[in-house]
């Protein structure tokens, strides 16, 4: 019987994680280890400066007073060290995690951590809007997990999955889309006369074919395979002038 680790960044009391865990429970042992409060936009943050506490709230349900990455680390390297998970799933997040936003996302970062630990990992996120429901996504997640558990997978496979709000019209393999710059920091004055800032704004996306955003706007479920190698191979392999300029200049920096 496979073991499936479930986590998220919305916290253990979110509807998305409850439905996801419930759907997956027909496939094997489901162990939930999730933050004890909302950790959205925590990115790939790891807690190193204080001890972490794991609290059991019922059989195979645990909270951690840390980030989604902490949850995956504690689950794989402590709680489940004798029975490592066959699959890690994160979500279902309340809100999309598309394109350039994936590095802010705690949901996706939990899956990044799973992938780094060599375990196939999937992040699930649900669009918010009219006809909102986690049910369609949870059903899709169970079918996808069934397929993944039966397949032979590349080591550290990482999938970022987004669900549209309306009835799904299809499924598409996509690449990450890019956000356009939009004014997104509000600057105001507090009652004591001091300036404060609030990061806000709704992202606008380039609507290029083949991207997650473009497919989602056609109400398709998007499957984006990711990896954590952030190397820019174009620059590394010498495509641009600045590389040569730095090389020439750097000769004198290390004399
Ligand atoms: Mn979230």
C-alpha cells in the first residue's frame, strides 16, 4: 500500500487539504503534515533559527508551527523516515499558482522540497471565482495520483497543476507564463504620520500560447513540469556580450 504525504500552505484547517486527503485515502495510507496556520506566499522558506513542534491532531494528521517546506522536511526525515512517502501532494491551494508566481508559492515550494528529497511531488491550486469548488480538482487529483503511483517516474518528478473555476474543458501540458509589470506597491501614511507600504495588485499575464495562463484561460487543467535548476544555460553557454565583457574585465580583478 503506497504512502502519500499531503501538505499545503493554507494551513491544516483549509477545505482544500481536507478534500484532497479524503479523495486520496482510497489509494493508500494518507499522512497529512501541514502548517498550523496560513503560510501562503512563504516561498521555499526553511526555519533554522528556532525549534519546530509537530502536534498530532488525529491519526495521521499533524500540524507543524512552520512553513510548508518545514512540514515536508519533518515528515520525510523524521515522522516517516522508516516508511518514506511514495508521493507528495501539496494543496489544493485556494488560488492559482501560475508562471512567475511559483517561487513565491508555499504550495509549490512544498513540492519543490519533496522533489529535492527525490520523491515525486505534485502541487495543486484552484482558481477562485464564480462556481468555485475544490471538488472537481480533488477528483482530478485522485485520478492523477493513481496514474503516477502506477507509473515508473523520473527521479524527483515535480508537477505544478492548476484548476480552472468552471467545468474543465481539457488538460494541457504547459510551460510557465510571464507576468507583465503592474503597479503593485501601495504607499500610504499611517495614523501616526509614518509611511507604510502594502504589496498588492492583480497580476496581468502575457497571453502566449503554450503557457499555463493561456491554457487556464481556456478553462483547461494545466500540467507544468518543473525543476529546481535555475541555471540560465543561454548565458552559461556564452550567448551574450556581457559574458565576454565580464570575462575580460575579471582578468584584472583576480590578478
Ligand atoms: Mn495558499
